[in-house]
C-alpha cells in the first residue's frame, strides 16, 4: 500500500516495516494453527511439522530479503508464498473450503497492503481462479476426501485465526490511513506554507530583480560568451539594442584598452567555476569608452558544471574620469613643486609625525624620496633652524596649532643645509578640515627656498639706501610714482632731500596717502596739482609746473618736473623732483621791478634832457642861451644820478638777501655792447 505523501525513503522504510510485521504475524498464526492441530489431530504430526517448517522457511527467506533491502522482492515473495501456503492445504485437506476462503481473504488483504491495489487485484483474481478450480474438483469428485474433520471448537479456532489476521491488517490499514490523512493534512499545510513562502520569495526575487535592474548593468551569457540576456541599463550604457547584443559575443564590446594578460585572472576563474570581479574599459556602439566595475557569477548545473554566467556591472566612468583628473592634478602639483623649488610637508598632530616630499629634502641637500622624517637619521626641522630664528619660528608654529583655525600660517626662517650654509625658507601651511567642515589635526604646508630672493631684496635695499643717501643731499624732493586715470598719484618712492622748507608729513604717510603733500600747498594751487596729473596721465609727456607752498607762514615757490617711462609690464612710471625756487622768483621779481622803475621813473628826466639837447643841437644859440640851458640841464642830471644811486642801493640789498649767490659782474661788463651804436 503506497502513500503518495511520503517521500521515497519514508515509503521504503514503511514497506519494510510492514513486511517485517506481517511475516511475524503469519508465523505466529502458523504456530497457533500447528499447536491446535497437534492438540486435535496428533496423528497428523508430520503434516503439522511440514506446515511449521514451510512457515519458518517463508519467514526466514522474506526477513532475509527485507534485511538486505530487497523490500519489493520480499513483498512479492511473502504474498506469493502465503497464497501457496493457504491454497495448497485447501486442496490437500479436502472439504475445508470455508476456513480456506477466510485465510485467502487475509492473504488478499496482505497482498493489497504490501503490493498495492494492483498486487492485491492480481492475488485476488488468482484466488478466485483457484477457488473455481477447487469447486470444479469437488463437483467432479476429484477433490480428495477430507483429511481433517473439525468439531465446532476447532472450526471456531480455524475461523477466528483468519479473522484475527484480518483485524490486525485492518488495524494497520486504518492506522496507515489515519497516518496518511494526518500526513496529507500536514503536507497540505506545508504546501500552503511553501506556496506562501514561494510567493513571498517570488515577490522578493521580483524586488531584487527590480532593484538589480534599476541600479546595475546586468547581462547573462552562455558558456561560449554569447549574450542571452541584457537589461535596459546595459543597452543604455553600451548604446546597443537588445537585438544587436543577444546571440553575439561579449568581445564586441572590447575597447583594446587592456592588454591580453589583463584577462588571465578572468579566464582562470571561468575555468574553475568561480566568481570574478574586475574593472573593464568597454567601447560603446558610437565608439565612446566607458568603464564598469564587473562581478561575474557562474551558474552550475546538477553535475557541478557551468551552464551560464551572470555579469553584474556598475558604471564607474565618472569615477575613472575623476581619478584621472586627480592623477593629472597630482602630476601637475608635483611638477609645480619641482620647478618652483618648493617642498611639501604634512604634519599629523595626533600621531606626531611629519611627512616630507623629496624636493623638501633636496632643498637641504638631502637625497631622499618622499617619506617621513626619521629622527634617528637626522635632526628635526627645529634643530636645523638658525639660532636667531629658532625661538620665534617655533613659537609662531605652536600658536598656529593652538589657534584651531583655518587661517594661513606663514613664517620666514633659515635652515641649515648639509653643506653648512643657511637656506632662507618661506613656510606656509593651513589646517585641513573634514567633509563636515570640522578642523582636523592634519596640517598641509610648503617650504619654498627664497635664498636668492632674500639676496636680491638685500641688494635692492642696499641700492635703495644708496639712492636715499644720494637723494638726501639733493636740494629738493625726489619721487617715483604712478598716476591713475582719476589723476591720483601712487607714490612708489619719495625722499625729502636737504631742503629746509618742505612738507612736514612722514615719508610713509606720503607713500600711503599722496594728498599729505597738499597739506602745505597754497590753497589757490591745489587744483593745479590734480589738473597737471590728469594732463600727464593722458599725454604721457614730460611734466613741468611751478606752485606755491606755505611754510612757517611764508609763501615759497617750488618747481616740479617729472619724466615718464614704461616698465616691463607696460606701466608708466614717473621719475621726477621738486625744488625750491623762491630765491630765483625773488631775483626775477627784483629785475622786473628794476626794469619797471627804469621804464617809468626815469622817463621824465630823460625826456627833459632829450628836449634840452634837441634845442642845443638844432638851434643857433648864443652864449647866454647856452648857459641858461646848461643851468636847466644840471638839476636834471643830478636827479638822474640820485635815482641811479638809490637803484644801486636797492639792488645791492636784494642781492645781499638772495640765496642764489651768483656773481653777475662778468656778465654785466658785456652789457656795454647793448649801448653801442648800430653800424
């Protein structure tokens, strides 16, 4: 009897158990029959011994088959032997038809129980045929005479034994049916649970597939490398349609970027049926390149052989481009560091370690690659500082670290070169911050060798000092300035000179604010300053003009002159000077006054003398008339003489107070030529 809800192993174990049970039951039944037969018919002891021997043989034979796992053979063997065991005695005993039928019924039930409905049907038909033959033999008189005549008690015993056997079989059949029903119920529950789990799994798998299709680039390939499935993302990134990809080899996407040996690891993993992960540069349909992070998973059949591959890809083109830009930036940074004579360093405050670039070491004459400074190898940067710079530099750096800000650190100091020289270093650094904007304890900085710049600046300072010494002895102010479009000058250099009469503002104040110069300018000339500056900016011509200043409540005259010159950057720089010309203005004013006096004061006596001399030269005068005119001419001459003496005195006074101190005597003698008559 089969149970459709038992697994093959459980069904086999159950059938083996039933063969064992039924064999024991029939052996016990046979034992009881033989015992009763010995009691009632002791004269037939040989028959009972034969029956008992046959029963023991059947039991031993079938239990042996069952023990060695030949359960199906044991089932058929037990059924066939029991049928023969029952049917043959029915013939030989003669006339014992009813008990034999009961026994045959138990055999048929046993066959149905062990062999199923087909086996039970075969044994049943066979029994019906045997009983028909027995009935024909009895009718025809060929059935042997009854060897055993049962009394009521023995007949009851002969009947009850098959009935008991049938009851036992019914018990096991009902129990088997009950077990089957319980098993069926459990199986139905399990199947419902399995279907629910299966549905949940299917939904979960759908979710996984949706998530995978949404987030990843997926393809499935056969063992030969031809595509059997591609999702939408795969088509988007490769720019091929599914029809163009399905059935074609994956090599159609190869870009040629990777060398052949790059695929060695992939090939070995595929041969061994293992997963593989790598990055590949593929070529799209339009010829553009794209990068993918690929995970290839093999699918194995029941024999452990690969039958297809699933490729799960992630587009990392942007990442690769960013890495390439970063690499290019690092390369540019290294190139800049190399050509700019700049060394990089990084200080980790938590680990108390400093990393230096190779260029940093090279500035100090140390031949080392990028590395941390091993204090056992050489002294630290602090020990290499110049004694005059050490305390200040360390204090500046410590204050920067304690400040906890992102302000730029900057310091200038000298460090000892391996050859014993001192190298001027311009150190700059900034604290790094994390992605949340918090300041970290990592400081990134640079060291720049500015020794040549320091030397150049010292030379410039020496030259500037020399210029200042020279210009400080010049009787005037010297300037170097730019002019803006608005007319505002930017003073680049200024020196006061040795003049007593000058502006009072400090030189640094004048450089910072050129309008400080105007504080001493005469109010009426200040507009002239801005006007001349604008004209100079537009014309880029030589500038020259005079203006007045007020010093110690006195008006003094100055003369500004400046010439333009373009520098290397194309800017126009003005170089000029101002000087005090008050003495010159006073002298010119004196000369102008003298000329005015000569032209106006002497006109009357000269006119009188001209009239008298005209009468003398043109008229015929006698002695008295001549004497009269002479008396009139004498006072005029005396008046002119008096005026000339007074004029000489005034001029001498002017010359005495004039600071020019120029001797004009040699020039005055030459003026006689002014009064020579024309030829």
